[in-house]
C-alpha cells in the first residue's frame, strides 16, 4: 500500500511538472499575428493572392489552374502535365489500348520522353525484377513493433532499405536512378505487408502475406497482395491503375515533393528524402484529405433522409459551412484547390472512368451524391462568404469512393497515394541533385528581444 501511495504521489508530481512545462511551451511558441503582417511573411510560402512563392524551376511536372494577367489571377481549366505530356491524354491513350499505364508514367517522369514498345517492356521487366523485398525484410522490419499508421511503417520501411543497400550514400546519377527504381518497385509490397501485419496485430485477423508476380502490373500486384484470396477483376485493376496514373506527379511545389527536394538539396541519401516525403504526405492537409472526404460523406448519408433530394443536400452543405455539421470546421472537404479553379483534371478523369463501375457495384447513389455536392457547393460557398470565386471539386472528392468501390480499406487510402507519387518524388530528387546544387534555406525573422543571463542561484 505504501509503495502504491508513493507511486501515485510521484505520478501526481510529474503531472504538475508537465503542466508547468506545457504552459511555458505555449507562451514561448506563440507568435503575435501582427508580426507576421508587419514583416510581410509569406505564410505557407504563398503570396497574398494564394499563388505560390517561386522557389525553383522544374521540367518534371506542371499543375496549371489559372492565368496571371496584369497581376490578376484569372480562372482557367485545370491541366496536369508530366514532362510536358498531358496527363488526361496519357490516361485516355492507355485506356483506349486497354493496357496498364502507371509504369509508363514512371518512365516518362524519370526519363522525360515516351517509351517505345520495346523500351516500355524492358522498363516494366526491370521494375518487376526489383519488386521483391530483401530476405527477411518483412519479418525483421515490418512485423516488429507493428504500427497503427501504415504511412509511418512505410516511411520506416523505406529508411530500413538503406541498411540493405551496399552503396546507400552515393549520389551519382547512376546510383540514385538504381535506388529510385528499386523504391518505386518495392513500395507496394511494403504497404501491403505493413497493412497485413497491422490487420493481424490490432484486429486479430489471419496474417496473409503474398508476394508479387513478375508478369503482373503494379496495380494488379497490389490488389493481389492486399486481398487474402488474391482475387481481383481486370476492371478493378484498371481503375486502380488509373488512380495511380493521376496521382503520380503534381509539380515541384506540393508539400511532399518540396519536402523531398529540401532534403535532397542537403546532399542526404535517397532513402531519407523519400521517407520524409512519405511523412509529409501523411498529413491531413495533404495526402490524408480523401479520408476526411469519406468521413464527411458518411456523416452526410446518415443525416439525409433522401440523398437524391437536392434541397436537402443543399441544406446539409449549408450546415457544413455554418460549422454545424461533421467536424464543425466550416469546410466542405473535396471542394476547392490551391491551384485549380475551374476544374481539377484528376477529378475529371476519375469521374469519367469510375461511374460505370460505381453503378455496377451498387454505388450509383453515392456517386450521384458526390456529383450533387460538386454542383451545389460553389454557389453556396460564395453566398456564405460573400465572394464570387470559381471553385471546383478536387481529386479527393472522388478518390475515396473509388477506393471504397475497390474494397480498399481506409487505412490504405493515403499509402496508395504514396505508392503512386513516389515516381514523381524520385524524378524531382534526381533533378534537384543534377541542377540546383544549393541547399534550400529560406529566412525566418527572429522577433525575440535580447535577454540577460542570470546565474542559477539568483533566479
């Protein structure tokens, strides 16, 4: 009893110490808002009109959503380009030929040109040969210390690959290219095995660990490794491949790509840079946004009596804007984008190719509700804010439903984003090394006043 009382007293004392530290931390880390405006700080590295601060130039990707005319931002149809090639045209071309396209996107992003049939076959075979993880990697890295976050485990897994590389720190182009191809090839298996371990450890489900097959595409292999019975339809695999194509790249300024370029500019190794990009993408303001859309969508469906009643849907959207529904943030998740104004080409492609499967799988009403949200939100938002700005659906509005249609668990929504975007990250890392050759170091204005040091006995 005495020992227990002592433990409780110690715990209470530690709690008081922590609360004191917390108060000090709150005071020490609060910056007055007037300081931000007085020093013209570009928060988020954004200009006042929302455009990004120009931090570099790139040939890898371009996300176009507006035109600047005499310092005024003019809305324009969205366009996404991979090395100058229109992403939508790539998707349409691959779909017309009824083949898989993510591997071709990776080739374009890494090498800057369209591959011939033979070049694409050779590159696809090279990726296939690198898909398998090192011996005992799953047992020694992924199965030990299971994580409730698949993204954190993927980040850890990529970092761990450093230890299996005989030449991890060499930043010559040939070595970085080898590492990039290996990471692009291996990340799907890392994600699938990390999820299997998560499912077994936290939910007591059977541990099913499947390995990739060389003759299958990245999308086919992921579905095969994910599902306990390894079964999938070609229609499902093609739709997942589409999702991977549209997520493969988004310019140098998005948070995760910029994180990769910042670390690369310091001269660090490939594994550290890609691991940092995964950590960035995990954030709910970046890659985790599609999960927020699905949660909002589920709340909406629970509260609506008739999801096809547009007046009822409009009233719910108004509640979201009034901070009276879902998470009371005042946001309609899946609507609006930092760059795209009239349209997000990724959302356009998802709508175009996913509707048929949605109807076939019994998600027709859900798809209709998303279209209604997309159609009604802009006018309701502008009326609420007293503005007249163009607003479009972003890719997150539809991607979550697509993943749900494919039977992909919510925990893998953002990891799938990472599996796709790693192709763009690797391309940007190589470009940063080859051309920039200067560490990225923006300035921060210190506003703390000088303080006198006082000896400990006099404080």
